[in-house]
C-alpha cells in the first residue's frame, strides 16, 4: 500500500520523527484508499496526534524541512530530498459556513474521521504496513465502489458545499454504485454551489472531467440539476458529443483532457467557451485552449488550421468531432515549420519600407501555407516574387 516510500532515508526519518511505529501517526485518506485498490499513490498524507508546533519541532530535529503550508488547519509539509509529505494534526470542526471551517486539535482518531466527507476517505493505516482502522464501513463501500457520506449527507454538505462536486468526482472515478441518499442530498443543495469560489469549482471539474469516462456522471448531474448553478450552458444534448470525444480519445491513444471535454459539453461557440472559462477563472492558457477547441472543425486543410491555431487546437476539434485516427496521429508528430522569409527579403527586392511590407509578407505566408509549407528554394522564390509583384 505504501509503495516503499517509508523505506527511503527521508521516509524512515519521517516515521521515526513522528513515532509512527508507536501509533501516533498513521497514513490517511487517499493514499490508504488508492493503496487498497492497487492504484498508484500520488500523495503521502499522514494524520498525527502531535499538535502542529510539536510536528515542526520533531521534523526539524530529524533534519527534515517543515513548511507550515496550512498551519491554521494543522497541516505541515515535510520535505526531504527523496520525499514530500503532508502531515496534519487530528482535528474536529468548531464552526463551518459551507466554505470555511474553524478547527480545534484533538488526539481522538474517530473525531478526526467524523469530520471527513466520505467513508472511503476516512481510512487510517498504521505505519509502515500495519492494520487499517475503519470507523464507518469505508472498506465495504470501497469494495462496492460506492461513494457514501459519513453521517447525514445534508449536514456534511452544509459544512462544505464543495462536497457536492466531490461526491460526483469520486463517483465518476470509481464508477460503481451511486448512493441514493447522497444523490438526493446533492440534488436538494445544488444551489449551494453558487457560494463557492470559482477556483474551487474549477479544480473539482478538472478531476471530474479527467476521469476515464465521465459521461454517465455528467448525465446524472444534468438529470439532477447540478450543472445549472455553475455551468448552465451545458445541456443534455451535449452528452453524446462528450461520449464521442471520449471514444475518439481512446481510439487515438490520447489522454482525456478536461478542458477539451468541457468544450465538448458546450455549444460550439468560442464566445460561450470564453465566458465559461472566465467564470471559472481559468488561466489565460486554459481559456485559449477552450476558446480554440470550441471552433467547429470546418472543411479547410488541417495543417493550414494547425499553422494558424496550433496543432493541439486542431486535435481537440478532431476529437470533439469524433474523428480520431490517422489525422490525429499526424498532428501529434507535426512540427510547426519556420516561415522561410522575412521583411528583409522583401526590402531586398526593392519594396519600399512601410506598412506594405507587412501586407506583402502576409500575402506570401498565405500562399506558402496553401502550397503546403514548401522549403525548396525555387518554390519559395517564386512565391516571394509573386508577393512582391502584387505590390
């Protein structure tokens, strides 16, 4: 389950520093869950009885770097040359408002488990390879691939509205039994999503749409009105477009990009994609990716379009259109050629300096792209002469 990380010098020092073998620190959450499923462990998350100041003291004494990345909530990042781990003190919620929580530290494992979202995320494993503590039937839920809230789903959502999207993200990832009580609570509280920061929403959508096949979950969310408060532009008629995109990705051997898939769920209009990307406060690069992906494929030459908008944009359009295969393979290997001439070449042919140079260079570029990016000197010279003659 622990994938050998504890056998590295940094891992061994970490376990000794936090008295893991004595039971004061345990693996928790995703690393336990994914380890039981035989999935790769991406992050090392540990829960400890020691308060944050003591964690810092112990890590520093062991020669590990201690970074107070989330000190208000008891989280310290332990860093060694061969290790990065999140260490969080056991805690309980004091107040919650749906977006933030005020916590108090505790040494009670079950109290800490009780404040977590789903049973499959409230599993603790003794270190390095000891037994698992399961307070709420998370192992049975894991076997059923069932995402189930701990306690009353409505109460858990009231504590943190983002748990609505987490419910669907994990459901998409594990593709098992959908818990009826959880689904009903998410449906009833869907409008709570409007109170969340757009960055938190976008981060969850990134995980949801990055699942192997998010289509059933996306359709379920549409049926229950979950998309309306955050991306109302998504309509049921777009789910088949997402499905063919996912299928084309598989045919082409291309990983599922969440931005491409979100664009597939939107009407084929760059302005709409732009508005959604802005609402979710995506980076400029992500906004550009969605905007270009939303342009319909059209009938023009693929390489000419790739020259203009970039190969990744054309690959996105092909996949959204359900067209995987040779064209995608060709574009994956395509390197954008360098324009073989510049303004100096036009001036050398007697063209007067000024705006006309840029116009003639644009004429040459259009002809050169239409001709298939020739690089032999004779063809380049003929196209250049033609551009100069047009002046």
